């Protein structure tokens, strides 16, 4: 038999009735969900039995827990209850991930199996149990895990079947920082994968230019501000291995207007900025069969958090970054150019009704769409275009208003639409019969208006939009 726990509470089952005699049972039992310093999340079961002559005997069992679809951000930061689901099972010292088998000769069906890989013992021994994880959502060939300090990456080059002749099977390989001191100089606040390449091409045709990139928000021991950094799944380190650069940066031999601190530590986030949500979408045209012949290597990244210190009303503070991969003229080096395109806030005032709190309850934030017409490598965009054109579309999941969609540009929010999934009567405050419980990106769609991103929104009454 199994059990499900929801929340850090103590569950008590005392004085259960005996089915035969109808008398009070001598058994008592408690379940408690907690966290062990050495082994991470666990369940403690304490139970007792009354023996003869009034004596009692107490017993305790401790069960380690694994987390399916773990957070990609540190729970210590607080934050939101809804996150885009991920296909990974995180244990204190291992990860379990799905793998697709090869289709049989008579059918296109494939089998799915779960494979487990142990985190390098040296990383586990130095940094404790793994607490957060991120997996590539489209291709599933990269997994990153982080403990109290540093991180490590699992490279899965041949675990997912693709059309074409199968290549030689390669076992999953863990990547770590070559310098232990580099690993200990930071902790991960949040992380996400920037996957590249077409998921439909054969594996044999992939090259190093399509390696997945890990974007992470980290807290250094010697800096107050959080920093945005980027690594390839093949190389972890600082200096040249840290790939994120300001949009004004150029490779050696060209006019260099970049900052050495950015090359070493990444981009500092605005003073006082926190991260409750980190989400990203790449240019959707890259994943369409009829899309451009070459990948644009562009993406839009959202960092956001909920602030309750804006007077009587709370708000969502956000920063939207435009990202673009670039290569050196000789093709031997690469970098990821980044620009903070907009930084502002979305107020969440419900009104002045005395029956409800003036502050909305935000349970999820994600970037739902955006413009990919920028070119950070060439810098062809004018300041007027950057200021007034739509930069991104934000999805904000709230408890009372449901799904709120906000378009933003360089001047701030320019369009605010609450409860797109319901009629006006259904979305009245206090008249809500269902709640959003999950959301995920389904893929790219093409229309006469251009290329867009399709999202699925699931509710607790079984409805999916």
C-alpha cells in the first residue's frame, strides 16, 4: 500500500476502531514529511502499540523520497506553486529519466523505459543532496542537477531515438567543473535549458554548433546581486567556458566594448531583483518543417518574481532578456549575446471589495510568446523600434482571475487580458468553479499571421484548453 502527502504537515491516525470488537485500537500512527540534511526529502513514520500491563512500544521508520517533475529553482527563494512539468525523477543522489526505444519493423510505436543515473559521488559528498533539476523539454538529451553548491550536467547523446540509421550507443556521461573551487563559489537559484537544432533530424547529422546550452541564475559568495550565466552541456567552467556576454561584446580581433566581469561572472541582475520564475522560448520558426533553412539561434528569456511591497497592491516584477548565439569568424568559438529588453512590473489590484483581499494570489508565471526580429549580432534594431514594438507575451496564472495574458514592450505592459478561458460571468470574483493546475508548451503553429507558440492549459475539472 502507498500514501500521498501534500504539504509539510503531520498526519495522525490515532485510536482506530477495531473491526471485530468495536473497541478502540491500541495502535497509533503519525506520518511527517520533512527533509534530512544528508538525504534530502523524506517521510518519517512514527507508530506505537500498547503492550500488556500498560507498557507502550514506539517505532520509527524513515523513507527517502524522490520528486517527479522537480523544481528548476531553489525552494529557499520561495515563489510559486505551479511550474511547467518536466519528465525527470530526482533523488538525493540520482536522476531517473525516460528513454525511447527503437520502433519495431511492423509498427511505428516505440517503447518507453525509465533509466537511472547516479550523480558523481564526489559532487554528492562535497555538496550534499540534489535539490533542483532541469531537463530539456523538447529533445530531452540534457539534464542538470544542483545541490547546495555548484551543479553538474548529464549528457544523454544517444538515449532518444531519431529517424535515420541508429548510431553506436553511448552511455550517459556526467560533466563537472574541472576546478572544485569554481564549483563551490556559487549556488544555483534557477536554471533552464536552451535547446538547439531540429528535433526531427538524424543524430548522425548533429554537430557541436547545436549543443544544448544551460542558462542559470546564480548567487556568488562574494556578490550581493544575482547573476545570469550560460554554459554548454559539454563544458563547465569560468573564463571562456562561461558563454554569456553583453550584446555589445565582440570576439577578439574585433572592436571589443564588453566588460571583463561579464565574461567571467555573467550578467548581473538589477539590484534587489529576485527569481520566482524562470522560463524561456526559442524562436518557434526553427522547429517548423517549413521554417528558415538555418536556425536563428534566438530566444526570449523571462525572469520574474512576485512582490508584495508596492503599497496596498502586489505586483509581478519582470525582466525580459533577448538572447542570440553567435560564433567567431573562424567558427571555433561561440558566445551567447544577451540584452535586457524590458524591466517593469504588472500590478495585480482586484478592486475595493471588502470581501476579498486587495492583492491577487499569483501561482504561476511564464513567457508565452515574443518577437524574434532582433539581431544582437548586427545591432540593426533602432532605439525607437526596441522601445515601442512588442517584446514578449507573459502568461500569469492567478487564483481569482485565472489566466491573465500581458503584452509588454520597452515602456511596460501595453495589454492586459484576464481570464481568457472563461466567459465574463464565470470569471467574476467568487464565482470560480475550477482552477488551473498545469500548463505546458505544445509546439509551434504557423498561420497567415506568422509563426506562434501553442500552449496547453489544464484545469482541475478535467478541461484542457
